[in-house]
C-alpha cells in the first residue's frame, strides 16, 4: 500500500472518483490535509463557488 499512504495521491484518486474536496479525511490544518487537498485540486481543478450560482 505504498501509494495509498501518500495523501497527495489519495487526493488525486478521490478527485478521479468524483469524491468532493469536503471529504478530505485528514484533520484540517495538518500537513496531510494540505497534501490531500493539493492532489485533489490538481485533478479536479480549483473548488467552484457553487453557492453563488445556486438559488435565488
């Protein structure tokens, strides 16, 4: 499980599986959280401001 233990690769895999960035399993503010988020963003692109366009 070498690649599975890398938070950056986990984030990339999550993005490919259409798992939202909010599902980051690491504690907010931790290095792992940042790595997971960076991997996710690399694949999925920057987070969208969905609330701005919804409703109203």
